[in-house]
C-alpha cells in the first residue's frame, strides 16, 4: 500500500513501518497467508531494506505485524517525535505493551 500511495503522492512519509517498530512488537507478530513478493520501487532505502528482509524470510516465514497490534504508547511517542527517536530509545514502552493496542477503526 505504501508503494502505491507514494506513486500518487511523492512526499508521503511512512509511520510505524520501520525495523524498530517491528522489533519492539515481536510478541505480536503474526503470519501472512500470501506474503507479497513483488519489487516495490517507491520505498526509501530503510523501508526497502526492511521489506527485503521480510519477503526473504530473514526473521521467519510470512512474518506480518498488524497495525492493531502496535502499542498505543509507541504510536503516541512516534507522533510526538517525528525526528525518528524511537519509543524504546526513550524508555517509553509501557510495562505490558503487548496488551496496549490501538486500532484506527475505534
């Protein structure tokens, strides 16, 4: 989706689509039934590197992290600190971040 969005709006900046977010939520990783394997040409270098690791199963086969599984405190910190300082760098992860989730549909 990000690659398609960047095709329409060239100034799009991704949020929560980075290795730090993926690593911080390892307890919430799921599996994709049909993982995407195609080349995506509109991603940044960092996004492409992570995407390549995912599609090459460097972490595990079919790894997927659903947006609903990303901790709300993590999201709030990322919105407040667009400079890239991660929530784990700041020690802001809640004690039980696995149960603190956020959904865009709520």
